[in-house]
């Protein structure tokens, strides 16, 4: 945030919003004209007199620390720049710019096309609220892509980056409800707990008011459905929101004008680049073995990272041993080879979180398709022994959930999803 009267305007506006007051109401309470307050918030007038500062602080009912912050900023000379910003930060920890991105991704390769799409969206800011929805199957690398890209563009968002894992898919904990996610965001934006509104609608209104003039990057990760994310979308044109989900979230595309971006498994070149990065330059000598592992892992980024971790991580697995395990004709044995004892990165567990969200009809269809690599709608209906419209509905849900692809009239999925489906079919009644 710049210094001088721009600091005055931003801070005064934020305090007024936190107090739940309009400019007219603040004018009535303070005895200062509405026009003066409007000019102060717009940054088009000089610093107010000391008496006016105290009247505004009284009208806003500020506690001691925030009253002192307001006094400091409102008394700052118009030409003050960096020192004013530093002093504000020193006077109040709640004024910190949020930097909530997860740790940077150490082994990132490829995805040039997706990054180009995100950069294009950044270029469209300031004309309309910008939202991107990145969808794709479990383990395809959605979060890695967004976090890597976010670090590259963070400098273009001087008011910070907000991040939330909404736990739409995962072990243990329930998905984060919008009420709690907004509470976390408001806290990061400096709202004290005693100023939090009670209802979701009021919290959403405060959140959007606070960020309306800020240049923020908002990352909403691991989203379960559109309703979970809608209250968290900023309303201003200065913010960019990136959403990741296993679901396509078509509702956000239709109603909020979000740009859809579907992430698929790696290309062969990207997969080779990852394995070279993880395993070192000697992979060139063993190119045939590496390529076979890539094929057996269906070019799924999570699976490739698991193999690389097992081969180079000191658990006595060699590349050749991994190939032997991955060749196992038993689908359960193949997925066993991609287990690491950690639910967050165990391939079978990660795939299961999508499966558990399916309706009974779609789950059964998924199990049946484990034995059929490519199939049309009519054939799928015959296979399942159900009417055509029910089969189409089940197939559509599987596509929305990122568990099937649809191309040229045929439905398919990558080999590891098919192995998981076959394993489920062996365990459950179909």
C-alpha cells in the first residue's frame, strides 16, 4: 500500500467497513461532513486536523491500538511513502499483508500450456472479476501447478495472497464450510474476532468490501462443489481467484463466468523431465526402463513422484524392482506398488476419495468400466443393464468428477484409474 493520503483513504475505509457504517452514518456520528470523509477515503485531500482524527476515532469506537494506528496514518504528510507503511506495520500486527501460499514446489516441470492460460487470465484483470477453475483427476497435479504459478506472479499482487485448502476431497476431516473459510480470510485481512459478523451473508459482504480495492490473488484449493466456493469469490475487478477441484464446477463457469481449465496426465516429454529431475542424469542411460515406468504409471504425476521417492528415497527399491511390481496383473498388487504409508500421497487412497463421493449408480458404472478401456453410451447402458438415460447420467457424473474422459463419442480413463475400478469390482457387488 502506498503512503500519504492513499494510506489515509484505505485505512479509514477499512475501519468504517469494520464498524458497519456508511459514509453518511460516519459523518452523522463524527460531525465531519460526508464530503470530507468521501475525499479522505478517495485520497484527494490532505491530512485532517488532529481534532478531526479524534472525532473519527471516537465515532468508529476504536480500541487503543487501532486508534493509535489511525492517528499515525492520518497525521502522516502527503508525500510520505515507504516509512509510513513500515511504521503502520510496526504499530499493528493485524495490518500485515497476507502471504498464505503453501511451500514452493521443488520438483515442478512442464505445464506450459496451462501456465499460458493462467497468464492470459491475469491480463484480463481490471475489466471484470477474474476466476479460473482448474479441474482434473486425482493425482494429476492441480495444486502443484497453481502453487508454482502463484509464486511466479506473486509480485503482481502487492496486497497479498490468500490461500485455503477447503478439504473437498481427502482423509479424515470434513470439508471446510464457507463460514469458517471467510472467518480465516477476514482474520488474515486484519479483522479482530470481536468484529466478525454472525451470519455468512454479513461476513461475505465485509470480505468483499475489504478487498474491493485491493490487488489480491485468492487460491481456493481442493474444492468440493460450487456452493462451497461462491461466498469466497471477491467482487472487485482487482482480484484474481484460482479454484482447483476434481469436479469441473460447471456451475461456476455458467453463473460466475469462470474460465475452465482441465488438467490431464503428463505428456511423455513432461513425464521424462520429471523423472530426470527426480532421479538424476543417469536416467538417460536407463531410458528404456524409465519409459516403461512412465507407461505403467499412466503418466500420472502423483504416481511418478511416488516411484521416484521409493527409488531414490532409501527404501531399497530399484527401478527394475518397481517395474516388476507395477507389471502385476492383479490391479490391487499394482496399486500396492504405489503405496508409501501416507494417505495424502498413497495413490489408492487418493483415488478412493473421488470414488466415495459418487452416487450408487455412478459408482457401479465405474466398477463395470474397469474392464472396458473405451466404451460408448449405448454399450455402457447394455453393460450395466440399465436404461440409456440412467447410463448417460452416470457417465456424466463420472466425467464431472474427473474419473472418466469423453472424446469422440467414447468414454475412457487412464490405466491406474482402471486398475482401481477393477479392484473395486473384485471387492464389491456389481
